[in-house]
């Protein structure tokens, strides 16, 4: 240890400071600061166009920041490329599931299993026991244990969403980001997704964008309300719901 105390940004899994992105002069994210702790489920809410998806795009490197810093366990992400950000342990699920419809559940999980970086690893890769065990474990976790041999296109919308979460989990990210994971799900699928997220934060942090307030209430440790690219309010769901600024923005939409 080189210092008596850690720098404050290293106490968080994710520290975003002064983050701004300007699209032709329009600041979709405007001087945003956000800190996510170990094992935390943070939910970002806010009206359409608030900049929620853009924040995830910035973290995963799909969009380049105009200004500001995004540190993941102290490492600056704004200088890394998308695949490098995945490699340091940040996984991202997009709004529409990007699974392989022609492949089975097993195969979708298998191809997502990390294979190491060298080309020989990919060529000599076999369905050894380690892979089978991990795929089976993840499939059970995402409620698809009895669907391993089903073709992905035959799954329900909710099951496809779970499969994509599984494809991220098998890579063991330390920060998992999900954009509207329960959109289009039934009430019972939403409840199962909530319990899934609670289970996976035993050893990782989760950053979720969501509109369904019941779901947010069920899962969020803390809520960040985004409005016009800035943090409007932050804290427990209870506190945020009672904030007059939040009430005004939601009633105004
Ligand atoms: P949210 O997810 O909160 O609904 P977004 O992050 O998708 O909002 O968008 C925030 C704002 O930024 C919107 O006005 C959107 O039109 C704009 N925006 C997002 N991405 C781009 C882009 N690549 N180029 C130009 N404008 C963008
Ligand atoms: Mg969005």
C-alpha cells in the first residue's frame, strides 16, 4: 500500500465525474456525476430523452465522451475501446435481445463462454466438462434449465431476455448494465427477473434503466433520476418519490 487511505474513487465500482456528451451542440448528458458501490443495484429512471441510454453507451464505449471521467475500479474507461471495456469486466445488455435465434439455449450460452484471448484457444475449444457445468448452472439461474436443447427462436420474449442476461453472466462481469430488462414481460416474469437480479448482485454490481416503478421499487438499492442529461434527484426509492422536483417532472410528462 502506497497510501494510508484509498482515493475516494476507488471505494466505488464505478465513479462517473463531470461526464458530458455533446451531439452537434446538444448535451444529451450534461456534467453528470454518479457513483455505484459494490453489490449495489442502482436504477436510473427519468422521462424519455433524459439521456439514460446514452449514459450506458458512454460507459460501454459505444459513444465517446466529450468531457469527463468514467472510472471502473479506478481504471479510466473513456480511453478504452468497446471490447477492452468488456474485457475489464463491464457487461451490457441492450434493449432488444441479441441472441442467436437458430441456435439452442445451450449453444447460445456456450458461445458466450469466455475462451481466453489466443486464437488457438478458440480453435481447440471443446465442450469439456467445465463448459457444460457452467452452462447448466447459468441456465438454471435464468429459469431455462429445462430448455437447454430448445431453439432460441421458440422461447417467449421474457425467456429470450433471460437468455441474453445469461450470455452476459457466463462472462462473469463485475458490473452488469441492463436497459429496460422487463419491458414486455408478464408480471410473474418481472418478479422472477427481480429475484434473478438480487441473486446475481451477491458478487457484482448492477446498473439498470427501468420504467416499471413496481419493479424499480422491488430491486433498487438506490435510484438516480435523470432529467435533461443531469441528475435531478438521487437516493432511496422512497426519498426520490417524495422529491417535489421528481413529482413535477413526471407530472409534466
Ligand atoms: P433515454 O434513454 O433517457 O430515453 P437517450 O439517451 O436515448 O434517452 O437520448 C437522450 C437524447 O440524446 C435524446 O434527445 C436523443 O435524441 C439524443 N441522442 C441520443 N443519441 C444520439 C446520437 N447518437 N446523436 C444525436 N442525438 C442523440
Ligand atoms: Mg433509452
